[in-house]
C-alpha cells in the first residue's frame, strides 16, 4: 500500500480543489493510504473529501500569530511565545512571501512519518510547496503547476530553492508546461503534463438536483463559473454586454463564484454603462451543475489559466463554448469545431456571442461536437503511483 501525503491550502470551491477531490478518490480506489494536510480546515468542498482520507490541520487550528502566541502562553512556553511575537512583527514588515512561508514552517505540525510520495497541490509557489520541499522521510516529492507561471510574478533564483527538491513537476496542460520550461528550462526532464481529472458520472448525477436559475427569463442564458477576480476576467462582461445592446432583454449573463469586492466593482461598471439588468451574480454554489445543464452558452473570459476545469464540465452537458485564448484553451476545444476561441477583448467576445445567439443550429453543432470529444485531455493515475508498482 502506497503512503501518500498531499498538502493544499483550503477546500474552497474552485477548479484546483475540485480536481483534488477527484484525485483523492482515484488514489483511494487504487489502494493508497492518503493523508491530506490543509493549511486551514473548512471550505465548500471539505465535506466531499473521501472518508478514507486522513485529514490533518497543518497549524493545529492556530492560523494566526495571535492564536499561536496564546497557545504557547497556555502551555507555559513564555520564551516561545515571545519568539512567536517577534516573528509575527517581522512577517508584517517583510514583503518577501518566500521568507514568510519559511518562518511559518516552525509552526507547522508536519509529522515525521514515512511517505512514499508527498505532493504539493497548489499554486507554483505557496506554503504547500514550501512544506513539501522541506519534508523529510519521503521517497518522492511532486508539485502541481496549475497556472501560467509567467503571469504570476516570482523571483527566478529563489524558485530553485523549491524545485530542486522535487522529483516531478506536473503541469496541467501542454502550454502550461511550455511556459514553465521557458522560464526554468533546466527542469525539462522532471516536468510532465498531467491533465486534471474529471468525474463525469458524478457531475451528471449532481445536475439532477433541483436548484436552478429560479427566474422566468426565457431568452439566451450565458454562464461563467469561476471565482470573481482579475484572472478570471469577469470585469470585461459589462463592456461585452454593452457591445450587444441589440440583444437587450434577450440575453443574460449569469456568474457563479465568490469575490465580493470584484463583484461590487463590476456591478458599478454595469450600472454606469446601462447593462446592470443583464448581468446576474448568483454567488458561490456547492453544486453548479444544474446551471451548466440549463444554460445555453458557456463562456470562460479568463486572462490566464493553467487548465480550465469548468470547460471540461461544460462539454459534459453538450454546451457550445466561448474561450479567450489563454494557455491550454486549444487543448480543450477546437476553434470553430466545438466552440470559439477569441482574444481577451470585449468586442471579440461580443462577436462570438453574436454568432452563437443568431445561429441555434451552430450552437447545437458545437455543443454536440463538444460532447462527442468528451474529456479529450486525460491522464493515468499510474503517472503518480506507477514508480512503485
């Protein structure tokens, strides 16, 4: 039986976390003993963690400097609490996240158990990356790259302190890998493509639940599912809708995902240009799949992505798809065959929407082609555990 440790942030609703749930299920099915370390408990997907997976809180529920200090004082560790206070002050002054994460390791409750594999499952550089890079008693260390690393910003020299410790670097698309190697070509032999897992049967089953749009709108529903932030590009939606003035009252764009500050800014922009009624924010949904099933067109207007898991989900429901040309977009759909790929530009997105709104036969054609292509990007669990078979 393989012993696997996975370190991640928090099981909030997101593509990374959804793919992790599916990965956990596959590891359990393949007779692996899995320990999941979370930087913080809770999140919308926390209850979906398989029961066979052991969950451990990295900080033993002491997630702030004050909590750590209070706990040490209660235990009579006066010197330790003073040291923690000094480090808390330093962390507030220091702007270097690498050093902050390194200091945080002192408070991490990472045991010294032996593992066959330890996996950092988060962004290219994060607390989870730091933890796994410094773990002892581990045979193999893997890290997942979910983003276009050239869009994130980092110190190239410091990255070597992390990636030199990893045996495999998994990127979630071919373009994601190419971008990573363009920055760090010396890791080519360690770097592989590992597409996110999708559980189509589970998704279709969840789509049968009752929650739906709950309005009486009978026009064309556009849908985007992602946290609302700059990366995901929802801020461009008001300007796209303004370019589609001729369809006022005939189309609505629904957004599922959290991000209160960004949502308020987008609502303000929409009100300023007169399209407030055409953009609807539905908030976070633990189960977004009834909305996938009922929408007419799925749109992912991201500025950058590693691999858009919601695109694969939309394909399961035979939906025509509009994507901006982020890394990996052409690995998930073929332009003008099962969807449209356009630049990140309001007029370009509006033209694509106009094409599909005007042509129901084309929507059906693209949707059917998307369904038939299925999840064209697939991976084998043996890429992870095969070394030990």
